[in-house]
């Protein structure tokens, strides 16, 4: 800011033709004005003013420098006004990394897009652990423990999984009441796209995992595919509760063995540590924090 202050002092001095008048306009001492002009001349290695005991005037170099300083000041005022306007009207691109299952967050993301039509979302769905800073992401949504001290985080909330089947499946195949009974059913499994590992179902008794090797009827690396198959009675699936709450409420899926499903998962928003956040990123963080997991599920 010292350079901008010096430029402002120079412009005021050139316009008023006096150190004293420039000082009065700026609310500083005449000696401070003189020192600022002297430092500019030393740095630029030119004389900016002809000075005498009765008057002062710009040199040729001073007139050239004044034109440049006016453009700098104008550009600064323009971009400052633009940034201030952006604070009240967020706009621009927000690049977001989400897990593959994040496609189930699309209704909330669509609500954000409707509320902030000037913000362009660049969504990247992957189960790979991205490097938020090196890969140029503004935001990442991830579950589990946070390990990068270069990132800020905000807890979105926690969610549980639910073991579900359609009413049609239960009518034909029966309703399992205990995890061991799943051995007699068609189980729909989720495979992590990047690791190729099949996700374990979080089935517990008294806080201890139940070591049941579930049968595999179908495997898919997309949760929405498993929801589709479960709704159409192809089997039983274990899915994030937030992704199927509406379908359970509508009676399209039925929750099973709730007392055996445990181990809540925490979801976080991550972003690069910075003293200042753009308005568009701040708007996204605040919106998702309020709307994605308003209560633990």
C-alpha cells in the first residue's frame, strides 16, 4: 500500500502545485509530503518537480509519470469497485471436487445454482484423493479424517448408512431381521472406482463389527445405479442415508435392521487456507453447510 500512498501524494501535489496544499488535502504534514516525493524521485532516478522558494512545476518526466499514476489510480479504483460489487453479487467459477457418490448431492447443488445464477460450478466427481491446492480446486467435499494442514475445513455433518430394499423385494423374498439372514438374500454392493475395493457394510452388534461375508448379486461403482436396482427389487443395498431419505419417505424403499447399522461418517468441506475468500467461494461454503446435511442422518 506504500506505493499507492506515494502515488496519491504525488497526484495531489501535482494538482495543487504545493506541498502544503497537498498535505492539507491528505491530512498529513508538509514534511511527509516532501519526503514521499523525494523517495519517489530517488527510486525513479529523475526529478519530478522544478522547485523554487516561490513556486513549483512538473518536469517533463513528472508530466509523463503523472499520466501513468492517473491510469494506475483509475485502474485500482475500478477493480476495487468491481471486487466490492462481487462481494454483494457473487460471480465467477468455483471448482469443486466431490466423491463419485456426490452426484446424489445434485438437488442441493442445483438449488445453489438457482440462488447464485452468476456463479459457474465446475464439478469433478472422483473417489481419488485429490490435492486441492496443487490441482487447482477451490473446494473439496470429502468424508473421513482431515490430514492436510494447508487446508481449512468445515464440518458439514454426519450421516449413517441404511440397509434398504423395496417393498416388492420384501414381499417376494421376505424381510431379514438379523445380518446373518442376509446370507440368504441378493446383496447389491458398491465398489470404489479408484481402488476397486468393495465397500464393507457397517453392521455392528454392541459396537463390534459383524464378520459376515455377504453374497454378491451385483457390484457397481455408482451409488445411483444401486439405488435404481434396489428400487426395482433386484436386491438389498447399503446406502448413505442422506441419498435415500426421500425414497424411504415415499415408500419406494424400506429401511432394514436399523439397530445393527452404526458407524456414522463425517462429511467435510475443504478449501485452501487463505486470509481472504472470494465471495463466490464463501457463498458456496455457507450454502452447502446450511443445506447439505442440516441435521445428522
